[in-house]
C-alpha cells in the first residue's frame, strides 16, 4: 500500500506507518528507512498533533531525517474495524513526508522577473520560495515571520501593502491558507 501511495503521489518523498507509541513500524522507500537515525518519533509535532486529536494533522516545516532537507508531514490516524458498524479504535498512524521541491517547482512556473511567490507555515517558516535556486540544496530552515504581509496572512487576513523586502520596496499581496489544523500564508511580492 505504501509503495502504491508513493507511485500515485509524486509530491510525497516517503510514507511510513507508526505505532500508537510513535515507533516506526514500516516505511517506504525502504532505503530511507534503513538510514534513519532513530525509530521513535513521538517528540515530533505531527505525532503529538495526530495522537492528541485523533484527526488528520499537518506539521510545521522541519528538517527531515528521512530526506535530509526541510519537509512537512501529513499524519492521519488508522482505525481497526470493530464489531458491527463501529471501529475498535486507532491502531497507528500513516505519515507522509511531503517533498517541498515539487511545491516550489510549481511556484517557479508562476514566477517572472518581477514576481516572487512564497508559502510559509504557521510559524512564518519557508515552505517554498519561487526565487530559490533549485540547484541549491536547502540545509536549514528560513523564516519570513518578520514580513508584515506574512503576519497579516497568518492572522487570517487577505490584502496588499507596500513593504521593504531585501532592501527593495515591493507590493506584497497576501492570503491565508488552510493546512488543517493550522493557518499558513501565501505571499506574492512584485517590484514597484
């Protein structure tokens, strides 16, 4: 099943199944599972979110030990069938590690010389930036939390304003994005 999910969703870098205690039961691609530095992920925000709510959970951006670059995780509870029409309860969690390069590639397709598009998580941490050089591997997390447009979008607002970004006055358009259970931000910056 994990291999099929990966083959049908190119934006997933890996997928794995965790026990209720946060222990890795199995993962695909198996080569990535073999190189993991640990087998328990109960300290991750996505595990804590899905296990405490028993509902789908989208993480903040983190440095993935699976793919060795920034990633986000989407975790969903798995229930076992019980008697009749009921379920016996949650037995573990499917977790997909999302490859941010595929999101960024889509943003680059929308970019021109005057326009820059960024997505950030609920903390203002970069998910994708259309202006990033795709040949440069990301080795650290980057924050856009100080931008007024990002702050406004994370507060649930949409609109535009003029803001100084990297020493240039830019028209910054912003909007919130729903990434259950969080609010993320989409920001488009255009040179004035």
